[in-house]
C-alpha cells in the first residue's frame, strides 16, 4: 500500500479557515501541502471552509474525490 496511512485523516476545520491539501503525493506532512510540489506542475487544492466541521481527508492518496476520502483505502488492503 502506498500513501501516508491506510485510513482517512479526521480533521477539525473552522468556518473561514483555508487549508492547502497536497495533490502531488510528495508531502512529508500529508494530507497538507508542504511545498514539495514545486517543479511538478501540480498545485495544492486550497479549500476555504464555510462552517465548523470535521472532515475525512484521504490518507491513502487514491481517492477519486481528493482531498476527501471516498473509501478507496478499503480496497487497497
């Protein structure tokens, strides 16, 4: 299995908060962008949240709905 971990990250977010999620799969601080995409032509997905919430962010790097988990990790084990 590749990825940061074999299950989603539970992340608490606040209304108005912006978060940059890694889309290049190179971050050492996944699922967050750490700048490792530089030179790849891939940019992070920046999301500004409109309410306080807890999200499930992809940990396996295979979700079709990244940065959100879509359950793909269950089929990779």
